[in-house]
C-alpha cells in the first residue's frame, strides 16, 4: 500500500512517551498502559531491542502518530527467532478520529499490511474484536468466528455468586484411568500438538513468570502418561472463587469423560466452576470430557476487572497457512486492567 503522507514502522523505545500520549488522547486515558508501564513492557517491550511491538503510522509533515496496531510476538516468550515468530497476536488497533486528509482512511489497513508483510511466515491471530476490526477482517476474508465457551460447575456449592444458574451434574464419578493434578515439572520435549505450537519456554515465560497474575499448571494424565497441560488462573470475587482455563498444551482428542476428576479439583479450590474459551477444537472433544457449553439461561462471566455478571461473546480472526487453535490466553485478553500508577509513570 503506497502512502505519500505517512511512514509505517515499529515504534522505537525512545518514543514510549509519544505512544502513551496517543493512548491517552485518542484511545482511553484510563487504559492500563497509561497507568502502569510494567504491563506494557511485559506485553510489548522486550522482543526486539530498541523497538516496541507496535506498528505506528507517522505523519511525515508533523511527525505525529496517526494510527497504531499493537501485537504480541510468540518469540517474546518461546526463545524463537525474533524476525520469524511462530505466531503474532493482534492487540490494540486505533486510527485517530480527528484527522482529515486523503490518506487517513487507509491507515487502519496500512498498519495491518505492514505487520503481515514484516512477518510473512507467522500465523496471525486476534481476539476480542471491535466492530471496526470485525468489518475489516471480514472484508479481507480472514478466518473469522466466535469462540465457544465451556465450563464445569461444582455440584457441592450452596450458592453461586459469580456464575448464574449453571448446569450441574449431581452424579460425577471419577475416571480411574485418568488423573488431573498439579505438574511438578514440564517435560522438555512435550508435544504442543495444536497450531500455533508452544514450547516449554513459552509456558514458563508467559505464565509462570507473569509479573502480576499467578497461574497454576495442571496435567491431565492417562494411565500416568501426560496428555495435556492446562494453564489455569484462580479469580476471587468477594468470598467466591472461579477457575479460568486460559490455555491448553497437548492433544485432547482422545481424553474420555473426566468431569468427576475435574470436580475433585474444584472442591480442592472451593471454586464455583472452571471455564474455557476456545476456537478451533471440535466441541465434541470438550463435551466428551464433561464440559458444558454456556447457554442463554446460564451466565459464566468473562469480565472481572471490573466484575460484570454477564456472558460475553469473544470474536476472533486468523490468517494462517495451517488451521489454528485459539485460547483466551493467546492475545491480550489476559491483560490486567485494574492496576494503579506505578513507579515507571
């Protein structure tokens, strides 16, 4: 895409204040990036020395930023080639509304094309799409859909304060051939199975070393053989707890009904339920394991910072040479939102 008024490039690290000023003025001055630099650095700040993982459109005459597109590189976490990541996840995407010239309407596509051209071999995924983004991805014929939402509720809860009217199976027998338990160590060569692939280093750097959230790793074992790794995060709202399954590593296709095994886990945490958003895995795989798909009569919330007791459809899109599997943890949906100002600001 040829533009005469603008230059596209990655944001330089010495332009941090300029980028944050763009967020404050043209996106949301209460956004966590405007309050806490550590969140921004963890998500966008260390993949390439001297640059942030943000594409910016610079107006050549004024040197102002008129559009941005953030992304999260898998190489930030998995130790891979910074110039050739396995996947990139689109994040904050904004074109200034106050600018009027003959090229500004092309900037949204311009920053996206720049990003796709820079990493031509990477799978591109994005989720939590705005109306603007849905229109563009649909027009460009990206793979596009709504993530399916599954859960297993705790049959022993006297009341549900986080969920609303979840379906409860009062008869849950543990499958003796399976075990769901905490993982002491991640095998070095564990098969990620789904695409985009994720290695041990990715799990450790993205989840175990997360600066703000605490994640637990659970293993699903079949006859003592590790089948999958579940990454979960405990959330507490007043005196009630839920578990969010934000990522799954490994093959789930042959796992039998483990609803009773998962229920033992819920009892251990005294949690109302465990839930999981996913795109790309056959729903029968989740149903066979004992999960239930969220219905209109039930509420399994997605917003916790601040908490809102309502169901949320998460729209996602992808551009990839291979079929993709997407979980909630893959993009910026696991970003803290209620942190206050810190020492960096």
